[in-house]
């Protein structure tokens, strides 16, 4: 068969057509790296705790790439968020996309649709370990399969536990810099605190050692200390908790270290649940150091706009070769009952996997970033550098029910403080309670 010959006019028409096709394809190329699949005419309902104005900006951005999508966002009060979700799913009226906490995947996994492998291959080379800090992979990814990537959620921001300190109180104590190790922290405690003749605290050095009665993030601080001390929190097969295995274990040692700051017999005694809220005490100038997340900073500044606040990374064990910080953040996940899993994941990936989408979110909220590329850009920001940098060293652990686990750890702290149990007994009871939940989950 002789070769087909085209006229000059036909060649010109085909060239124009090729340009149009390339142009349309380029519409879905972001950052010169990855691409999404063809835009879909989908309707997506999204629930979250962020201000609706934040998501208005995000949906406007997404409309550039998929103008056929109809997105509605509902802001839910954080105090009611999980109850509202459970009620909606029970009634068959849940959102297509919703936020889950980074330690909440075991509780929500059964109702989630992971990122399909087929769509991920069309999207481009999304690699959690390269695009995000490693904690995202451990928090939101399970074993992949031929049809699933095993990725259940992706974040727009990563927050970490940090140390807030009163610069004026540090100056008065002759302390030039905040402590970087826990040994230095103990030394600074004795310089910052003030005791009266009856050994009662008149000026606290740090809000540490108490329960959630006075310290908002008490369970998280305890988890941080355990992880820094090398504690194996759960068994390798995720069948039982192991953080209190033995009187001389790393977990019990970390628990005793934490409690000493609320023990009147300790040389480092500096706090009591009777002192009330750690944040309010900090604002009132009654304590020099507290631990909290990035949103804690907003709370402090709202209460005391002109307070001279310092932000520092959490101290590390002396001689530690690897730093460990503790994260708390949300990821966007897809409900398995949605009419368009691909459409929902396309929305999430467009916002989370590219710096442009994430920047719209972090600019609006002031929150620290999640993408590695954005973390590098914020390393010199005085309000974000500590949180951004700690995202790279963040570690969490497998919590079968994060809300219940927090309750068990808080009860252990209270039992040890009021003397109803020894520190070992209190922590063993928490371990037993967590193990029972894990057993029930595996046999339900």
C-alpha cells in the first residue's frame, strides 16, 4: 500500500490540532513534575474544622484545573466534629472528603477509600518519603496492594510539640538560651523556679509532671518522652501494647522522669495540678516554660499580645544521635461510600501534593507546612522554623484508638500522682487497657 500523502493545508490543520491537545494536557501539569487525570464533573462535599474562608480559597484554586467540579465545604466545631461525622455516616449522609487526625487511622480505616493504584500511576510519581516527612507514611499508609497504594490520607500541614518560654523570666534567671537537652532542662529548672520557706512553689519553672487537669498536652508529652527514650510502644505484630514491660524498662523510666517535676520530694519539683491551666499560668507569668503546638501560640498571643515569647524545639536526651519530636496534624481522607473515589482523590492530591495548593492553605491559616519543599523555605521564619524543622524528626506510634489511649495515659499520671498506684502499676494498667482494645479490634 503506497504511503499516504497530505496537502500543506492538511498538515497545517493537524499541527494546530496537536498544539491544542498539548495545551489541554498542560492544563493538568503542576510544578513541571506530576499530572492529574482528565477533569471530572463531580460533586464533592467536604467536612473539616478549618474556617470556611480557607477552603473557599482552596476550591477556587482547584476550579482552575477542574471547573466542572462542584465543591461544598462545611465547617464543624472541633468539639463536635467526630460525633457529627459518626452521626452523618450512620444516617448515610456523610461527606465525600473529611479530615482525620494523624493518630486516628485505625479508628477510621474501615470507612475510608485509599488512593487507587491505577489513579496514582496516572497522577505521577507521588512518593511519600520524598514529598513529605517520613511520619506521614507511618501515620497514613498501610500495606499497598495491586489495586491500592495503601495511602489513606494526606496533610496540608504538620504541627509538632514545641517548647514555649518566657524570655523575660529567662533573662531574670540569667539564662541566655533555652535548654536543648533534658539534662540542661533539669539544671534550668532550679534556676527558674522559686520556693518559699515551706517548699511551696511561688514561681514555677515548667508545666510538667501533671495530668490533663492542668497540662493540656500531658499524654502527648509523655508519649514524646517514651519515644525519645527508645520505648517500644506496641508489639511488632500490633497485637499488644508494650510501653510498660518491666520495672526498669525505657517506658517506665520515661514515666518516672515526667512525674518527678510534680513530686514534692524531687529536687526538680516545679509543678502541681493545683496550679490550674498551664497556658493561663504561662500568660500570667507564673510559669516560665510550657509545651504545646502551633495553635497554642495563637491562644497565648490572643490572651497576652505583648508577651515576650520564645519558641524552641523540644529538648532531647543527652548524647542522642537522632532527634525525636512529636506530631499532631490532620489529613484529608476519602469516604469509601463516595460516588467518585477518583474525583475525591484528585481534589486531595491537587491541594496537598503541590506547593501552590499547600501555600494557599498555610498562608491563610499561618500553620506550618507539610511538604518537604515548603519546610525548607520556612526554616528562617521565626514563627514557623521550629515547627517546620521538627516535622522532619517527628515520630508517632500505632494507637488503636487515640482518644482512648490519651485517657489511659492520663489516668496513669493521676494514679501515680495521688498515690493510688505505684508508677509501675499505673503504667502497667494503661498498657493492659490499650492491649485489651487491640485484642478486641483483632477479634471483632
